[in-house]
C-alpha cells in the first residue's frame, strides 16, 4: 500500500528552508513567495500527473 501523498504547504516550506539556505526573509515577502510556490507546485503537478509508458525514453538532446 502506498503512503498517502501529503499536501504541499508553502508556508511550512518557506519557514523550514529559509534558514537552511541562510536567507533572512522579510515577513512582508512571505505571502508573495508562498503564492509563487503554489503556482509552481500546480505546474509540477500537471507534469507529474501526465501518464508515461515505462518503455518511454528521454530525448538525448533538444534543439530549437
């Protein structure tokens, strides 16, 4: 049985990682940082929810 996926909490993430990175974050910026993290988490969820066959291989190189 797989462990239930925990919901992402940007406030806890900022509180935990700021000091680890040596960042002294101004409290007035916390709401903006958390809002951006929520957007990024939603974008990541879209990518990770896309079904991909086990046989699929990553492209070795991308060119524009």
